[in-house]
């Protein structure tokens, strides 16, 4: 093989990485050959590279169930549910960070601005709704998971389930441990003004400690105890493990059509709840005041958090709607 | 009137398959037209289409359309020991291409007729 064809093969292999694994398994060899043939005629082409990047990324998006019609209905439902789960976890990470900060403020003094008070009550109510939805969603998932493990058909599920379990253990244990250092009232005589139990508030605060503007101020961050900085690095990694593990589990778990339809409805309900939570957070950002004593001041990290939550909400709505549509089509054609 | 199974499920019939392709309809029509002559692999398709339509389909767009056509059963891969895998038109693909081209010809005929009459009156 000549140096030129070696280089073309290497470039074709590099371009192929833009496509998802499943696509590469089916079309990879022949597509790489087409690229090599094309490169022999046009060694350099920005248009060709841009086209491969565009179609490769589109194929990846189609795999997540967010676009295109390349997936079978069952795959579409599974992919849509996994996308809703991922979007919800990302949404909750930033949402809970905002909510727990406001909870700390409320521990010291009730907010003066009605918008902040309403926002807090709305967000607290929606978090309760999330908890109920999570419980309802977990029941068929856990039952199917147990059945699959008992029947020894869970070979592809061991890794993802382990990632969820280990990630969750790290998050829970670390949040309980670091929750003891939260800046709430603790044993302060004013304690008791809380809108939620202190244990819940400090747990949520510790779990989302990594969502902070201190990352932009390394000097200030360096003054933190090393254990806290380690936790701020480890906790998002643990959350990522939970997110990836949950998405893979949802995509591989052999749920019945009925369970898939049920989970699709819950996914749509979760997206609606996310919209409610975002409305609450948004009303605090737009109309909430910093008083009293600057406890409810809006920071840049809060605005960034709301932007991330808005993006997660759009993704969740789209994924939930596509999963629900696929599940309804599937049930109507059976 | 008896309804077909496809109509009952609101799915397009095979002859209408290309109408559901949206922005892929252009490359899909060109690929099917090229395969109407016989089996071809990716690069041969690119060259043939460039020759008869004066359009160069980029590799990513070509395979995006090929994958879609294969999924719809309008083309199928042919067994090959080479890395250049050829594709051929299926019976459904021929039906879909004929229906699509007929509809395009009707539009073209109307347009040309109206252009001719407006030239005469103008």
C-alpha cells in the first residue's frame, strides 16, 4: 500500500468516528471505502468533511431518539425514555442546586419578595411531584430488573446497573457526610423557619456543591479544605456514572409494551413538572429580590443553571413526546 | 370501498414511499434512477449521478439516503467479497421510482404547457 492510500485510509477511519457504533458496524467498511475512493479523486475537500460531520452527528442524534425515523418503535421508546431520564438528571442537578441555596436563605429569614416566596413554594411542590413520579417509574423498572436477574438474562445489564448503584452510593454517602458542613442554621435559635426538613435541604446542598461559581475563582477555591474540593470533583463524576448507567439500563431492560407505554406517560408528566419547576426558578431570577440581608441574591451561576435547565426541558419534552407517540403507534398497530 | 391495510394504518403505500422522504427525496430519486440501470456500489453511484444529473452527492449524504432506502425496502445490498458493497433496486423500489417520476412528469408537463401558452399570448 502506498503512503497516499495509507493516509487516505487513516483519514477515512478518523471521519468514520463521527458515526455511532451501530451505524459503523453496518456501513463502516463500505463507507470508508467510498471515502478512500473519493479522496483519490479529490484529496482535500472541506465540503466532504463538513458533510460527513453533519450526517455523522445526525446519525448520533437519531440514535438518542431525538430526531429522525431510523429507530424501530420499541427502540424509539427506549431511546426516548433514556433521553428523558438523562435530561431530568441534568435538570435536577442544576434545579436542586438553586433550590437548596434558596432553602439555606429561608433557614435564616423568610424571603421578602413575593416572587421569591412563590418560586420557593412552587419548586418545593414540584420536587415532591418528582419524588412521586420517580417512585412510580421505579416500580416496573425494579420488578423487571429483578426478574431479569433471577432468570439470568441480565448479561448486558450488570455493568450499567453497577454504575448506577456505585454512583448512587457515592452520592448519598458523600452528601450525608458533607451535608454536616452546610451553612444553614444548625442549632441556631431561628431554626424552624424552614420550608423543608433541614436534613433534606442540607443533603441536596451537599449533593450539588460542585455547581458553584468558585470554579471561576481558583484563588478562593484553593482556600477550601482539600476533602471538600475532592468531593466537588468526585460528585459530578458519580452523577455522570448514574446518568450513563441509567440511560444504558433503560435502553437494555426488556420492559413489556405496557410498561413502556406507562413509562412514556410518566416521562411526559416529568417534562410537565420540569416546566413548572423552571417557571418557579425563572420567576425568582426575573422578579425575586435579594432581601432580606442579600440571602436571595441572584448570581451568574443561577442564570447559567436556569439556561441549562431550559435546554434540558426542551430535550425532555421532545424525547417524551417522541417516546409517547411511538408507544401509542405501537399499541394501535398491535 | 375496501381499504388497503396500509391505508388503515395511515402508512404510505410503497408507490408513495418517496413522497415521505422530504429533504431526502432528491438524493433518493437520483440513487434509484441510477440503480434502475443495474447494481452499483457507492462510488459508482456518485460518478453515474454526476454524469447524468450533473450533481455530486457527498459521501455522507449518499449513505444517509442509501440507509433510508434500504430501511424502506426500496433497495437491497448485494453479496460482495469486496469492501465496495453494491446495491440493487427492489421491485418496491422500481414501483416507487416510477410513481414518483410520473408525478414529477405531470408537474413538468403542466409547467411547460403553461409556459408555452404564456409565451404565445405574450
